[in-house]
C-alpha cells in the first residue's frame, strides 16, 4: 500500500509541476490533490479489507 501511495504522490507532483510550474499556487494545488488522493486510497483500502 505504501508503494501505491508513493507512486500516486509522485504522479500528482509531476502533473502539477507540468501544468503550474511558474505559478505561485503550485504547492497549494499539490497539497490539495495529494490530500484528496490519500483520502480516496484510505477509503479504498478500508473497503477492500472489510470484505
């Protein structure tokens, strides 16, 4: 699961850097997208372990 989290965070980082590299809001967008992705991974992990 930790490897999945690492890959997701790296992909989000690359995506944000490509789109918003010159913007001052890149860090905020990265933090928001990472928080949403980690929340969804957590929900998915709990749903899989519950079955």
